[in-house]
C-alpha cells in the first residue's frame, strides 16, 4: 500500500535535454526539488562519458534513452558527483561503464544510504523500481583528469560541502561546470550530510573557475551569479544557528522561530532544519563533515514540514 500525501500529487515536468556545446549535453529535471536532479553527458568519437544517474529506475531509463537519441556509441565512463541516491541510484543501469567517484562516495554508499529504498522515512509514493547498489569502483582523493577524445574533463574534490564527497566536473576548454549539489537553482541548499563552513569554502573556490555555463545539481542551467545566492543562504544559516545555539534552543526550535525572509521563495524549505543540525555540530567544534545524528535531524525536518514526508514528485 502506498501512502501518497496530497503534496506529492503534483506532476513533475518532462525532463529536457539541453545541448550546452557541440559535444556536451545537460539533462534537466525540473522543478529540481527532492529527487529531481540534473545529469549530463559528453559525446566523443568512441564513446560517451556520463555525469550522474537518477533517483528511480524509470528516470534513469528515460535518461539513457535521451542519450541514445543523440548517439548510439557505448557509454564507457560514469562520474558520480556525490553519494546521494538521486545522483547514483541508476548506476547499475550502465553495466559497461567505469564508475568514478571520490573515495568517500564509494565508502558512504557501501556504508549507509544507497540505494534509497522503501521504507525511507523521508519519502512516500516514490516508485523506486528494482535498484541495485552500484558504487564507484575507480576512486580518487583530490583530482582526476579524464579525456573524451581530446576534450579534457577535470574532476576536483570540493568536500566536505553538500556531502563529504563532492566532486565537480570542469571542462576547461569550454568553461562548462557541472557543480553537483554545491549549487541548487531555485531550491534550498542542503548541507546536513556535509558542512556549512566547508560549503562556504567550496563556493569561494568555485569562483576561481571561469564558468560560462553552469549545470547545477538541481534546477535550470545558470551562470556563476548563483554562487552568491548560495553563500548568502549559508551565511544566514550560520548566523541563525549562532543565535539559537547561544539561547539554548534546539535546531528545530531555532528553525521554527526563524523567518526565512528572501529564502522562503525556494522550494524544500524544511532543509533549514538539517542545515541547522550541521551548523550546531560546527558550533560545538566538531570536525567539518563528521558524523552527526542524521536520524534525528531528518525526523526534526519532517516535524518542521508539518509531520509530512518531504514533497517529492520524482
Ligand atoms: Zn545530493
């Protein structure tokens, strides 16, 4: 029996394939809310390099179909920008690809939360399909360079930020950046499983890349102006956490008594609670990206959301 909350009944728009350059494509799944991520691919003479897969079996299938329409060449390489299920659940559907990710991406996927299957306390009404755990099996720590024929593709580790294992994909000759979930366009940033301070560092670093086109982890394709929006929100989280922490309020109490102001337009507002849990850990002086009690952070997030699972139309 599936328990579909009314807030999940809205339908997601049909994903779009956007050609970013002669050989680079982005697959955009709006509205970019929970589970609706962006992926992409680079077409070479001999094969295709893919960036991330999707949340459900069906969604990855549709993504692969979109790739095949552009090129029938084999998919030889898959890069995961980080561990989360919306970026990795479909890995197993590319059985001939070398899967590359950060060392901690592999570790986290094997340790904890992937594939995201029912029952998952955060979601209801998602048709997962038959997901099979398929983590990266070529890993790196800091940087790795790939080539699609002569197109250079740089992977840079930027964590801990959105998670402990964020990797960006930078195509220098074309100044195209796939940022993974360091950037959300139109959605609330989410750093519960990473770091607030680390994210701010990563955003500062992102500004050093002369990006012409940015494919964010979620939301429409954009440019580097979005980086400042993310910074503003995370600074607001740090300020809010500091004030709540000093008053002895819990992260949930702090969230409930906070006016989101200019950030209330973004979807997935409840992420403030997870973000505050992470900010509190940093105020206690714990190492950036260290383990926190995710279960209680998630449960507080759902309380903030009126006791409902998150709005997920994936
Ligand atoms: Zn993510």
